[in-house]
């Protein structure tokens, strides 16, 4: 039986690749809907980008919603410096024809969880956690009904990418991340500690381009664009690839290793706001609220990704 998921996202080239990986895997994953959130760029553009990606995949049946336009308490911080002015620079994708759903994304998340059998819907979060936190605040009963939250966010051993202490998705809305981390639902985290190992080297990108389909070409164009910033920053041969690790974890969890431990979000300190404080060594008695992944098999990941992208138009 395939696993039902909602993808909450701010696409984002790496978000787009995650969406494509999920839509290319219908035997294992049923994407119920996609909800845009403010993050890499503003909400309206992220909602356009999400619709461009479903059209690219040929899955125009997937409903796309717009959620929250700004973080719970803070001014929105965006990342055009990484993703380009559209958030999805690289390929030339046509303006989307599929409509944006009228319902607010937060209400869609609540309704879906309240109407499904308990513990049958997984939330895959690829951006700031604003929509999920707002859903938990508006309808707290959803917490017990979530099968699992699998998120890309945070960092501990690799620390920050937007500040020295914080990863972007957590930093943009730390109060929301805090609500989510304490909600009681099972949580699995793909942090920078994993995604920095999943590097899109030239050989791996060339293999995706060589698929010869439009999705492979678009992924190549997207990642070639978004790599620029990180290659300069880190000086590695390939840039980290973040959000698709969430979907890869659903498909092949054995590609990743980590442990169940306490994860807290710093919301008060000016210096380290948005930091994910991970009790990886169990030095406290704080409740173990998340499975924190620490490493991943990059060759296995790219084999899976390339093989699945080949199935798309
Ligand atoms: C995260 O930040 C975003 O820019 C990426 O899409 C990813 O979700 C990595 O820190
Ligand atoms: Ca993202």
C-alpha cells in the first residue's frame, strides 16, 4: 500500500526535485496535495513554482494550495541569493495552467488529517514550518492523527547555512519550528548533516541530464543554477542537495542513519536564534521527540533519484 503524504514546500530547485521524486514513485507514495509556504521567495511565487513542477511531471491532478504568507512572529527572510529571483531559476518552465486551489493551505492540512483514518497521512516539510504550526494551533487534535512529520531542516554537526548557528528552514520561522518539535507526533529530521553528504557532483548531474527526458533536463538546469552559490561557499566538487532526502527517506530509509533523541529550537538568543539543539549523545533527560538523521549514502541516493526521474515525461 502506498503511503499518503502532503508536501509542504517553498519551491526552490531542491524542493522541485523532491516533488518530482515523489510524483515519480506512485507505487510507494500517494501525494494527496502540495501546500506552498513563504520561504525561499514569497508565497505567491512559491505557489506558482509548485504548479510549474506538477505540470512538468505531467501530474496536473495534484492539487496545489497556498498557506501562510509570512512567519508567525518575524519578518520573512528569503533566499533569492541561492535560488534566483523566481526561486526556481534555471530551466524555462511555462506559466502554469493548473489553478491554485481556493482553500487556504492550513485548512487543507487540517481537513485532510481530520477526515483521514488516524495515522495514515505523513507531512513532508521542505520549507519553514509556518503552515504546520498554524494548523497545530488552529486544530490541536491533528497532532495525534499525523502518521509522521518528515522534515528537511536544522543542523547540528554542520551548524548553520543562513547564520553560523541556524539552518534556513528553521531560522525563517523558529517559533513555528518550536511548536512542531513539541507537538508529540513522530518526527524525522533530515538536517544539513545529511544533505551536505548528498553532493550533486558533475558526474551525478550528467547522469540525470543523460536520461534525455524533459524532467531530467529540467532537474539538470535547476541544480546547475542553484549549485553556483554553494560551490563558491564550500569549495566542494558538488553542492549539497537538501529537500529530496525527505522523499528518499520514505522510499529507502536504509540509505540514512541517525538516532532518536531530543531536539529543541532556540527562539530567544539574538546570536543563535533558529539553532537546532540536538541532544545526540543523550546528555540530558529531555524527552526524545525526534529521529535525527546524521548521515546518508550519496551513491545510493543518486541511484534512486536518477532511476525514478527516468520514469517521468
Ligand atoms: C533549505 O533551505 C532552502 O533554501 C532549501 O530549499 C532547503 O529546504 C536548506 O537549508
Ligand atoms: Ca525548501
